[in-house]
């Protein structure tokens, strides 16, 4: 995690040298000192609203028959069975360059069909998303 120009290397308040607290609140993050009134705030780079990353998504079977996975992917992605099968067989992403919102939407749809997803690059907005780093 980077605090940019507000990095406190030692985590100590520059005003009174007390241990400062790092906080993130929605769109804001920063440091505040519990002992005096010192504090800094900046835009929180970890807030989902600032995520402009484009994500690729792979479907992960949870033990379902391959045929069933293909049928589900075909239905969800508006593909015919042949297209869905070659997509699954090739190991390619089922969807590319999705926004965070689109990934969450797709995840919800797949989750409803009891299919998992794998997202690259790392997708921090899903607690149960598996990443390649796991
Ligand atoms: Zn202080």
C-alpha cells in the first residue's frame, strides 16, 4: 500500500511524535494523530470508485460437468454452444477488458449458477475471488 506524499515512515505524528493512525474512509484516506489535532488526508486510491483497471475473467468449474459449464457460459455470454465450447477448451478468458462493475455483475450471474471465476489482474473487490497468486 502506498501513502504517496503522506507517507509516515515511522508512523509518528510530525507535530507531537505520538503514534499516528492510518485511516481509510470511503474516498478519503490519510493519517490522524490521536494525541493532538494533526492530520492529513488524501484521496483514497483503494476506493472502488477509482478503479479503472480492465479485468479479464475466466470461469472456474466447481466440479460441474464440462457440458453443463459450457451450456451455462453460452447462455450467460450470449454465445452458441460451439463458441462457448471452443472458448472453454482454449482456456481463454470468457470476458476481457471488463470494468470492475462488469466483473461484479458477471460474478453474480455465475455465482447464481454455482460457477466460480478467476480474475486477472488481481481483483480486490470480491472476497472469494481466487487470483493466480493464491
Ligand atoms: Zn500529534
